[in-house]
């Protein structure tokens, strides 16, 4: 890699790590940044999982007490979400790269929608008594959402938060600790699948990871000083523009 590319990836990783610590949604620009660095779309997606892992895992030490209180109830959630993530990652691994490239604008638009309306969706899901009456239904939906998480994953955090609250973990801090644990665990599983499949660009991933680690640490310390609503509006606006760009790129040439 050239010195310019190394600096670019470190800078994007730093911003992405800090952004995730404050508002979330960094994948919406770290993923296209890896493509801009010359990686094919599938490789850029797989590489992004490893590059942004520190920002996903950074919150876990702060939730040690909440996770310890949950106890064995953690394991079925981790197993179900892990199986879903592996399924999604294998689908990415074996599917035609042209199909994934075709789906990029739709995936970005879905991720942007989850980010924009996720909190409303979470509250609506929690209110649905039909969900609450069937743990099998909730676990089934967790599995399906985790497939998306293993395939692309941007914007999934808010859905995971809703699922664990529906299961009875109504305390926000407890639910958030579970959400972070599930997101971290299925990210690691996806990385293993992608690593075995040989679709991770390790130098680019390590370079961006260095930036995201520092950015995530500093972002967590500065999070309370930043106006989160402005950042979220920026993520949503960027996601809409990015999805439009890819729609034009893919469908505008016909």
C-alpha cells in the first residue's frame, strides 16, 4: 500500500470508530471508503467487519456487571444470533459477487432506514404483544435479522436492542449490554467465515482497525460533548446520497 492509502485508511478508521462511539452508522462510509481504496465490493464488505470490530467491542468492558447478572440466559441468544450470522456470511461467501454489487444500493438504503427510523421501529416492536407471547417467534426473528447482520449488517444494532427488550430485558443498560455482546459475537463469527473464505484484505483491515481503535476510544470519552442529533442527521443524509449514487451507477447505465 502507498503512504497515501495508509493515511487515508487510518483517517477513515479513526473517524468511523469515533462516529460509532458517539452516534453509530459508521459502516455507511467505511464500507464505500474501502471500495474507494480499490477493494472489490464483497472484499470491502468482509474487510469492514474486521476493521470496525474494535468499535463494536469497545463497550463490553463497561457492561461486565450487567452481563454477569444475566447469566446463562445469554447463551441461547448468542447461539441463535451466531447461527444467523454464519448463515448470512456463508451466503455472502458463495453468492455471485455481481449479485452483491447489484444489492449494494438496496442494502445501503435499508441500513439508512434502520438508522433513521430504528428507534420508532424498536418501540413499535416492543409494544407488540404477539411478539411477547411467543419466544420462538422472537428467536426466529433474531435468527433472520442476524442473517442480514452476517451478510451486510449496517443499522442492525437498533433491531437487536428491540429483540432483547421483547424477551424481557427491559432495563436499557441490560438490553444494551446484550445488544453489544450479540453484535460483537456475530461480527467475530463473520470474520472467521470471511477469513476462511479468503475474502478479507488483511493489510487494509489492519490499517483501518488501527484508526478505529484510537477513534473509538477517544470518541467514547468525548461522546457527551457532541450533539448526537446533528451527527445522526449527517449519517442519514450521507446514506441517502450514497444509495442514490449507487442506484445511478448500477441502473443508470442501462
